[in-house]
C-alpha cells in the first residue's frame, strides 16, 4: 500500500515536472512568438523610419543640389550680365560718347561722298541720295567721335543732277571755325559740268542752278558720256579772286583730262598740257 502511494506521489511529481516543462516550454514559445511579433512589428517601423530618414536625407541632398544649381545659375547670369555690359561699354567707347552711339542720322549715299572742313573741325559732307537723286549735305561740328550734326538737308534737287554723278568740292578762305567758301561740282542730266556755290556770309548761303551766271554751269562745258572723273581744288589765298580748278573728261578732249579754271571770275577750259 505504501509502495503504491510512493508510486502515485512520484507520478504526480513527474507529471508536475512534465507539466512544468510543458508550461515553461509553452510560455517560452509564447514569449518567443511575442518577441518575434514585437521584432516583426518593430522591423517594418524601423525600416520605414530609416527609409523616411533616408528620403529626408535625399530630399536635403536634392535641396542642396538645387541651391548649388541656383547659385551656379546666378553666377552664370551675373557673368553674362557683366560680359554684356562690358561689350556694350566697349561698343559705346568705339563710337565715342554714349549719346553719339545711341542716336545717329541714317544716310543712304549713292557713289562718292565729298567733304570739306574748317581748321577747328566744323565740316560739310556731300552725297547723292540713292532714293531720289538729290545732293544732300550733312554739317558736322567735328570728327564723328566728338561732334554732332547741326544740319542735314537738300542742297541740289534731284532734277538738276545726273543719276550716279561723281561729286567734288573746292574750298577757299577757311579760317578758324569758318569753313569759308565752297564750290560743289557735279554732272547735270544733260552731261554738263554744274556747280552750286556756298558763300558763308550771304543770304541764302547757297546759290547755283541754271540761273547762276557766275557758276560754271552757265559755261555749258560738256562731259564725255560714260565718264566718272571729277575733282576740284581751290586756292588757299585770301585774295577775293582766288582761283578754282575743276577736272573732268571733256567731250571736246575725250582721251585726256581737262580742267575748267576760274580766275578773276572768268571760266576757261583747257586739256592737260604737254
């Protein structure tokens, strides 16, 4: 009987031990599962957090890149602006002062441009207008880099001028700012040597055309057709009757140069002498 109780007690202890181990194992397994769940739950959260952190770092890097890009663009823009300003400044320097560079008078000359200037720089430019054939004049106070245009207009109407005529100017008695007296020479449509004369102290200052008896026009010196030779020169003498010489190809002497010479108010024609 006692032996049975002992066996029963041992069986209970053994059962308790087994049950304890089973419970312990079960508890351990449950804890492990719980830990795994915690780890599992923590892992995506941690990964997500890390991913978000990485994204934030990437975003910050992109922001830094944008800042760097913006800085580079600003630097390039500043450099381009500085280069443009330097180019504009250089262009302004090349044309003189800023006003002269920004504002100018458009001209459309046909053929030669003749010119004369006073000792102080005051100058006249003469050219044929390529639109209507007028002979135009521009009066400039000095060299283009320093001067300004005080007058631009018609001197000889186009109906008195051969299209494509050469132009020549003879100057006399220039002094200081006074350009002196000028003789403007050109071909008329009927191939006659023609003249307009500028007398600074006269009113009007220009005289010429078919009715100018003292001009070479009235002498009816004929030009060789097809010729484009023309030159003029004036004496610097301050005598009232200082001479003027105008060279051209005369119809009378087509194989050489002739000169119309004015001395003491009289015009004479002569070919190149031997």
